[in-house]
């Protein structure tokens, strides 16, 4: 199973809200916006002291068919922390050999980030074919993904970074894009 089954999550969730949650009220406000938009997943970034608590609270809510992911995983020891919280998927902004090994053996669906041809080639060597393209707007955006589609026909992307309400459908129209991540729907 490629990347512990990330394909199912990406194909079932065309839009993945990327949330930086500061406190309980912030969590509830962002969750309300997501549900109003009929979106059934969230990626909580590990950018605040409250992030792990937010994940724990969301998982306890037990929202039917709602996937809770964690983003900004940059060290293997973070995988152990979030594994205990029973997250549904893991997102990393990049990929190292050690992180690739830990992600592949953790049992949790994961998607690592890339932004260059060399990073994509390295990810493919480590059997990663579903990749976060980050930061999309600074790394060539739609035109880069079109070129990558020709170079890497077996790779599927989830672009994030600078995606907006007016550009996300343009990304989704690319044949090598399964879903997009962003925070435009949370504003």
C-alpha cells in the first residue's frame, strides 16, 4: 500500500484546510467554517503550543467521516507523538531519509513535501508517489506542475502554499493533482 493508504484520503478530500489553531475557541471557529463549506477533513499544523491539544479534542468529537491530519512534521519523534493521538494522516513540508523511513513504517497515511525536480526524484526513490507540492506559489505553481506531470507521470500532487479561492480549481483541473491544501476557506 503506497504511503500507508494516503491515496484514499487525497481522492476523497479534494480540498484540505490547513489550520494553525491557537486555542479552543479558534478550533471551534475553524471547524464551523470547514463544516459550512461541506469539507470533511483538516490538517492541523504543529505551529502552536495548542496544536496537539486541538488534534486530541477533534478526535474526541468523533465527527463521522471526518479526517484529522497533522502537518509540519519535520522530525521522526513527532511521528511518535501524533501516533498516540490516532491521527488519520501526516503531512510533512519536506523529506529526509530518516523521516522517510519512519513515515513508511508508522502505519499512518502520509504525504511528504517537495518543490524541486531533485526532491521529487529522491521521494520516488523512497517509494513516495503522492507528494505535497510546497510552497506551490513560490515554486512555479500550475506551470511547474504541468512540467512535472510530463517528467513524472506516476507522481500525484497535493499543492499547498499560496492557493486561493480563485486558483484552487485551476490546480484541481490538472491531471496530476489529487487535491489542494490551503487556508482560504478559514478566513
